[in-house]
């Protein structure tokens, strides 16, 4: 009995290793890997915050400060370089096909550097942590509901073709209404709904900031003045 159990465990381990090598992970394993990748980026963020050198500069003379003013903080160029490096690490870590939607989301919504307040090339320490917005952003990428979503597609009339794919490209998924499309990974997508004789619907679907489980779509004939209208989301 023990021998059979040992063989079974070895087979399971062998299968798991093969899946890792082949890139075939089930949803539980993908969730674990995804969270591990986020943890690595968060560790990198923490290191950036703790190791960035503090500098002191004297600002240019002004009416308010005739002798200039000392500003303590971080060089803006250093802050920008660290933020850019963190974004690159995050995007490169989302290297699986299943993460393509999330890559699209990160590409579009990762906090930009234009909003960083600085004075004479220095980000003042009293203006707050220049990485707080990235910390908040990374928290949004976590989800208690898991990495994927199941979405019900309803159209009036039925038998319309629903297509969805990440906004920056990737594998397209499709189904015919009314039906479910399962295992859509969180991220940013574009979708279309088409049916012969009816106006097509083309929309963006954000599965990070929105909790969508149903798309309820009213189609309009090409001869109608009304439409197309966005699908209702629930």
C-alpha cells in the first residue's frame, strides 16, 4: 500500500514538473505563481524606497526666499528611474499568455511620472512618498476572487458572435450568445458582438477595476436610427 502511495506521489510530482516546463498550469497554480510575481515586484518597490539616497539642495532665489531655500528629498531623475524599472519588471514578469490582459492593464494604467511633484529637480520629502501611488496600484492587482472570471453573454436577439481579446493583442476567445465564456483572466480587453443584419458593438472591458459577471446587450438592426449601445454590465 505504501509502495503504491509513493508511486502516486512521484507521478504527481513528475506531472507538476512537466506542466511547469511546458507552461501548462491549472488555475490554482497560476494564482500561486501570479501572487509570487506580484510579491517580487513589491519587494523591489520596498528596496527602492529604502535605498534611494536623500539629497539636500538650495532652491533658486525668489521674492519669498531671497537667499534660496534648502530642500531635502530625492533627485527626481533617481525617482523616475526607479519607477520605470519597477514598471518594466512588472510587465516582464507577466510573461504567460494568460497574463496578457493584465499586461494590457499595466501598460495603460501604471502610474505615470508626470504627476511627480519636484522643486529644482528634487522631490521634497515633506511632499509624501513618491512611490505611494505604485503601492496602491499593486494592491489593485490583488484579488480575493482569484485570477479569472466567468462571464455570461446575453444578447437580444440571440445567436450573436461574441469575441474578446487583450487590448494590446493576444489570443482571442469567442462564443455565441446566449452562453457563458469561462476563465477570462483579469486585465484590460476589447470585445465585439456581431450578428448579420445588426450593428456591431465594440467596447473595452476592464476586469481589474470592474466586477463583471454579465454582459446584457441589446442589438439594433442596421436600418434603425438608434444604436449601437454599450452592453449593460452586472
